[in-house]
């Protein structure tokens, strides 16, 4: 499952740009994860490009 560390996130919005079908941005630019399974390749790219390292995979 893809998760976001809301404390570490600095609201750059790169994740929402890459994962537009799985992440929305709130009014301040912080990610809101939808209840859909993101494409794993795109999610890996978003995790790699996150400047604050706030995105990660978490096992259920």
C-alpha cells in the first residue's frame, strides 16, 4: 500500500503529477491518497522523485 508521511511532506506535488489517478492535492498542495491501487511503476518513480522522501510502500 502506498502511504504518505504527512509530517515529512512539504507539498511539492510531484507525486500528484506522476500519480494523477491515485493522488489529489488539497487546497494547500498536500497529497490526498485515493482508495485506488496506483500503478506500481509510476508509484516507484514518484517515491524516487519525492524531495522530502514522504512517500513509501507499507505492508498491510
